C-alpha cells in the first residue's frame, strides 16, 4: 500500500522541520544568530494514466490523467538573514552591524571566516579579537596607554592618548558582503565560511554603497521570533500527527483485507 511509504516520508520531513525549529528556539539569545527555515518538495509521481495519452482511435486524448504522488522530501534548510534587533551594552568593544555585511575574522588555520557577532575584546597586546581570541581583520592594535577608544559608524578606530587633544586613528574596520549570503557555510561559534553558493566576498568600508554601518556599544540580537517559531512548531506537530494517523489507517485497511475469507 502506497500510503504507508508516503506517510513515512511526511513524518521524516516534519521530524526534520522540528529539528530546525528547535535549533532556532535554542539560539533565541545567541548574538547575531540568523534563523533557518526548512523547505520541502514533492517526490516523483507514478503515472497510472498519462495526461495527453490517446484515448480512442478518433484522436481524443486524456485531459488530466492519473498521477499518484509518493511523498515529500527536504529541498533545503534556508537561512533567513533579516536584521536582528539592537541591544545596547555600553561596552567599548561591542560592535553591531546596521545593514548588510560581516566582520572578517582570521582563523588559526590562516583561513578567513565571517561573523555578525561583534562581541569583541582586546588581547594582552591590545589587538582586537573575538571571544575565542581570533584576530579581527584587518588587524588593529589599541595602544596600552589609550584613555578611551571610539569606533565611528564608518569603522574608523580612534583613541585618545594622554596629553593629546585630538583623537588618533589606529585602524579601520571593514566589512565583507556576499551576493548570496544565505549560501555561507556555518561553522559554529557564530562563524561562517565562504562557499561556492555564497560567492566570493566584496570587502569595503562601512557606510559605503551596499555596506552597513557599525554601531559601537551595541550587539545585534538573534532574528528569531518566538511567536512565529512556536506557531511553526505547532503546525509541524499537527502535520506529524496526521501522517501517523495515515499510517494507522492504512494498517487498519490492510488488517481488514487480511481478514477476508
């Protein structure tokens, strides 16, 4: 009976859907997290009577035919890159991106990674680094005797030194943008890597055409909507239950057939 296999694919699809939703909910408070959405496609159809086939010697054709679907499959788990909310922290090295772009990070392997989580710190030598100690590119070192650090919306890092009236520029933070940022490969630790799907990054100054601006003293919150995720979770649960009901019904029908004399 086809219904058993078809309903089984539906249950597997909704199980994956719940997995995606649970990951979104788990990361509701993760800085810079971008929620994901599972997308599905119907499987192949079995043609019991092909549409357009000849139905008589007079040249008449079958107008619609008989096609029976065999279930559903997961097409992709799509990342939604909408802007998250801004959370004020008043921390000097907390940076948020308002608009498009990613901070560039140098991994220990020498590869570049990208992140929206701007909860940065300074190393023992004054270099601006991530929470894991990875260098933020381009490398910027804050002088040990700096009295204050200011990072303007264009990413320019300026410090006030003792005995000087004017601020001194010590570096420039830049951003990377991608033609298809949903195609970036997640690595965990709030980091992404370039992939064939994302395309090569374009690097530029914050605030220039196509690039967002930098907000000092803020962090970008997760873009997960709690109400939306709970609603999607309920829908997935009900779909799972209905598919399980189909399996139960198909089993009962087969039981009736087995009892025929």
